[in-house]
């Protein structure tokens, strides 16, 4: 089972909503330094930070929940962003 990202870029455009864990990627306006604003794709995707990689990042949370629960929480976050910012895309 893998995370199916639709590459909307909302998570990378709103890092400020995800707390200090992403602060080092925030260019100061909530947008990730590595986001290509024209394509909504990561400029360093193959070398992205662990926290940005759902499959690998699960290692940080494996003691708290199952992988399926972790995927569901990520999908819930995506849905929240899409609802909150639907009219601003």
C-alpha cells in the first residue's frame, strides 16, 4: 500500500500549518524552498527530506500507529487542505 499523491502542492504551500517539524523547509511565507511553483512538484523529490516522504517518514510514527492509520491521517490532512484552500487555487 502506498500513498497516492495528486500533486496539488497544497501541503508544500502551507508548511506553516504543520508546525516546527517543517520550519527548516519554510522560506518564510509557508512555502517550501524546494517547491517548483510552476509545476507544484518538488525540485529535490528523489532526495526529499524524510519527513516529506510518506512511506519513509512513517518510521518516525511507527511506534504510535499502523501504516494504514498513518496513510489515513495523511489523506485527512490532504482533504483538510483542499477544503480550506479550494477557492484559492
